[in-house]
C-alpha cells in the first residue's frame, strides 16, 4: 500500500533556518556588530574575511528570496545559486575549525560539513527537478 | 601551499562560481520560458491537426463536386438528339392541335 502522505513545499523549515543563520551571520560580521570566529581570524587572510561575509550574506538572502518567490522555476534557479554560494562559505569556516582545533572542532565541524553536503545534495536535486520541468513543459 | 592560500582559492572560486550562477539566472529563466512557449505552440499545432485534416478532406470533396457539376453542365450544353426529337414532336403536336 502506498503512503497517502506526500511531503511537499518549498519552505522546508530547517533549510530556511540555516539560510536565515547564514544571512544573519553575514550581516553581523559585515556590519562589525560581532567579531568573526577566532578560527577564521587565525587562518583566513584578511581580504578573504569580507569575501566570506559576502558569501554568507548573499547565499542566505538569495535562498530566502527564492523560498518566497511565486515563480517556482525562478525560485529553484535562485535556490541553486544560494546553495552554490553557501557551500564555499561553509568550507571557509570548516577548514579553519579543523586546522586550528583539530579533533576538538569535530562538533561544529561535523555540523557544518553535513550542512555543506546537504547543500550539494540539494544542488543535485534542483538540477534534476529543473530538467524534469523542462522535459514536461 | 598553506591553509590561508587554500582558503583564498576556495573563497575566490566559490565566489566567482556563485556569481556566475547568479548572473546566469535571467538567461536560464528566459530559456525556460522560450522552451515552454515552443511546447505550447507544438501542443496547439497538435490540437489543430484533426481540423487541418478535415479541411483537406473537404477541399478534396469540393474538387470532386466541382468536377461533377462541370461534367453535368457540359453534358447539358452538348446537342442531344433525343431531346431535339422530342422538341420537334412537341412542336408538331402543338401546331396540329391548333
């Protein structure tokens, strides 16, 4: 017997929460309301830091806009961009965590690594969805 | 290569890749719209196909009917000995009848 419940929706709460975190962190670091993490400060060259803030900010903002866009196709295209920008942004945090903290950084490091992996998974899903939309329309 | 350089490469490549993807969004959107429009046109052509076939059939029928009408007209216009004979008889009868 097939399951009668079909889970749908473009605003998956966990994804929206992570995009919001990304946006908030990007804005906070850019505005200088809080210093960047000490691990990033220790490893990343000075000019890479604003780039990291920008990646966080733009990926979070783009992803949130995509989730609320009425046009599904454009929403998917923008969501994919958000995932593409978010993944290197996370890598810029994951690498310093493990470089500085080693295995002590496994808590935050694992969380962020799986977040980045989920982004890549989502990119693959969206690409498949867009291909299907193109085939059907 | 130290970790700082690794982060620089990741940051630059990620940033450029993401920006390129962002710039490509309107292009991809337009392409998807064009694809959708061409599919709609194809569907419309498919829907019109039976009507087109019917019109072609009716045109063929009309050509046949026109040919038949032309044949009848030609036949009627041609001299017909039996009709001429009957006309002569009718004329004779009407004259004698007077």
